C-alpha cells in the first residue's frame, strides 16, 4: 500500500524535528548559519570524529535542512535557503479535515456522551472539567442561537437532561456557552 501525500508530508516534518532533536546537530545548524562548512571543519570545531559528523550531516541533509556542494576536495554544507524563515506554526499546520482519514477526532466526545447520557438523560453530571465541558456543549445545542430564554424556559429544557438544573445552568454560564443578563439567558454564538 502506498503512502498518501499527507502521510509523506507528515513523515517529512517528523524527520525535520528528529534531525533537530540532537544537541550536536543543533550546534552544526547554528555553525552553518554563520557560513557554509565542510565535515572536517565541523569535526575540528566540535571535537568529534569525521564519521560521527558525516552521520549527523546526512540526517540533516535528508531532513531538508542542509544542501551540499562539491568544493574542490570537500563537500561543503550550507543551510537550505529559507529553512529558517518558516515559523513553527507553518511547520505544524495541517488542514486536519482533509487529511486524517480513519482518525476519529470526536472519539473522546463520543465516549464521554456514551458514558454519561442514557436515553437522552444524564446519568450524572461529570465532576471532571473536560468531561463536563463536553456534556455542556451537547446540552447547549438545545438552545437556539440568538433567542432569549427566561430562567423558567431554561429549566424546562435542562430538566430533560437532569434534575439538578441549577448546576447545569451555572455550568453553561461558567463555560461561556450561555450568558445571563437581568434574568434572561441567551446562547453564546459558536
């Protein structure tokens, strides 16, 4: 089975970070920021044997950080143009929706909902903040965006989920899912 372009790109970015994940390679990259260098020069500067330097140079080159050029008897290495112009955000940014086939991004949400909701009602209100957030996000879907609700109307809708409407109401406010002004509740636009 061949890899998708997304998988290849993901692997390439991973190799980039692996290449930078060693102190010697970080030093080498910094030395080459100043000027291009050859292996023997780097070995002398870093007090390492040429074979070790060659190994590190190979990893940095494979990761796309360096390029090499023949200079008389030596291979001279320099940073790939624009390699340092990329921000960390650029390197980490992937359009998730298009490229994660087979990855269920909502698996945690589904698990929490299955654990705490039976037949449309809450078994209990989760004490863990992350789980409570998932439950409250589900509950707030029952409220129309832009519509204003009295406390009584909010309580009626919340009773379908759990009898402790005060805790649910307070949670919706505290988690920023609804706002309350002068006794009137309104769903926060999401």
